[in-house]
């Protein structure tokens, strides 16, 4: 079975993150998933494409982490 549905634990292990992170990505970042009853299921190819687009690494407002750090650095400094 090549293209089977993966569970939260399986996709977390595949990506190297905890299950809480997976649930957060589903609710806050639109991670591609399907709810079947009370279970979330994932297609590996859909998740791979989503990761390649960089959505998981974006900040809540859509800013890249580097840009968020620069904004924080400028708050107290006069060199902005």
C-alpha cells in the first residue's frame, strides 16, 4: 500500500515533531489534513508539498522568522 493515510503520530515521526505541533499546524497554519470521525489523517505527498512551500516555518502573521527578529531588534535601537 504505497499511498496510505498516515496518523498524527506517524506524520509527526516522519517530520520529527511532536503530536502537539501537528495539531497546532492543523489549526493555525492550514496543514493539509482530513478528519475522519475523531481522527486526523494525512497524505505524505500533500504534507511534503506543504513543507516545501515553507508554511510551517512562517510566523503567525505570515512573516518569516528572520523578518520578525529584525522587527524586534529595531524596537529598542535607533539604527532602524
